[in-house]
C-alpha cells in the first residue's frame, strides 16, 4: 500500500536543516541520519512513452505512476520516494515534453517547465530502441536552458536491443549531450531496463551523487505524497487505456467524485464506495469505453479494482460512469473543472 505523506513537502534548499540535526515529523519521533546523507528532488523527462513512469515505479519498488504503451498518459506530477541508508530520492514524474497541439498540451508542457525549475537534478530518458529524433533534440534544447542543473542521460528499454545497437545508441546520446550542452555534456550516461531490473540500482546511485547534502525530506516508509483520489483516478485511466485506439488517450479524463466507507459494515470487513466519472469528448469514444452491453467498462472496473484495493488496503465497490465533455481539451473552463 502506498502510504500518504504526513511530513514536510517540497522543501527548498534554504529550508534544509544542518547535517546531524533531528528532523521533526508530525506523529513520529525525531531521527538522526548518517554524516554525508543526501536528499533531493529528481525529475524524469523525455518524449512520451520513453519509459519514465516505468522507471519511477521500478526505483520506488511499487506502482506510483501510470504506465501505458499509449503516449501522453501521465498528466500529474506524481512523486515516488526512494529510501536508502545513505540518501533519499524524491522522484517527480512528469508528462512527456512535446510540441503542444491543444490547450491541454500547453498546460502539460508548462507543468513540466515549472517542475524542472525546482528539482535538484534531471534524468533525460531516451529509449534504446528508437533513433534520436527531432523530439529528443527539442527536449535537449529545452534542458540546455537550465543553467548549472545536472542532467543524467538515461537510455531506457535496454532489453529491447542487442549489445551492439545499445552501444551505438549510447554513443549517439553522448554526442547529443555535447552538441546541446557544450563540452561538459551530460553529468552521466547510463543504460537501464526497468522491466528487467537491469542497471536500476546504478541509476539510483548516479542520481544520489547529484543530490545535495541534506536530511531526509519525508518520513521513512512514505512512497508517494500524491492524494489517494489522484492515484485512484490514474489507476482507472490506465485500465481504461488498455487495448484502445490511439485517439482515446488524449481525450480521456478521470475524476474521482468520492471515496466513502459503506455504512453498516462490520469493523472487521469494511468496504469503500468509490464513485468515478470518466469523461470523453465524443459519443463514439463513450461507446468504445463502455463496449458492447457494458462489457468493456466492466473489464476496466475489474482491472482497476485490484490496484485500487492494494493502494487503499481494503475492499472496494467501484462505481464507474462515462460522460461526454465536448472538446474539453480546448476549453479552459472544462479543463479547470477536470483538474488541469
């Protein structure tokens, strides 16, 4: 179960206490930390579907970010927290940087830019199985504007290519860093396969080296500080995106209306009622989500419920409704109502 954060959030470097000083966390006793302990914020960026969320989940050891083969599936900056004896890494997952075509796309890009200005280091994810293209160069150019911010190039999906192709991609990525950042290039270049657990620990080690000396920023055991309702919505959207056509990921928004205990249940067998609205832009998309006779919506509920029950730690009754919000991606008012 991903526990909720009860401690300090997003502390800037100016707020970090001196080494060796007890950190006060509400509800917990003060703790000490080793000399040279490091803690800070890292964000993964890259083209859509570059493996950022999968890497976040692998580092944390539990699902805290939505993963999908469909591009542009991450819409919230979800923090995953990696706890080590010598350090704490707070991973800020962002939407994929891209050239925006809608107001939603622009707002997602603005969210990325705001996040990158606040983190201590950046992991630039580039898939091993795809040649460096205009999208990668666009992102590298954007990153070059972040002066004195350490950027680690992470070559993801290394398991999908053979050794010779991986070596060529590593050389190409190294050259991209020199081309866009100057002679110093990237702080490091590291290949990884999050699904095969190849070099995941090496990525953590390299990112820790970029963090400032600092006390822990979150209590031990916390995995994410994202609100439960947002996590539930992401799990449902992930389930709804399985096996659908390309147009739907951009048009689907999920809003959790309420999470409430079922009245009259015995204490040793509680049940949570989770009521959720799924919004699409057209009636044809609504038909895709619901499926023939409601079969597909039931599949979505069954698939999502497992993750939600693991997240919330109790049985769940999931009540899903599909609604149409015409052209919501381009409507400022509707974007606001849907949480963007």
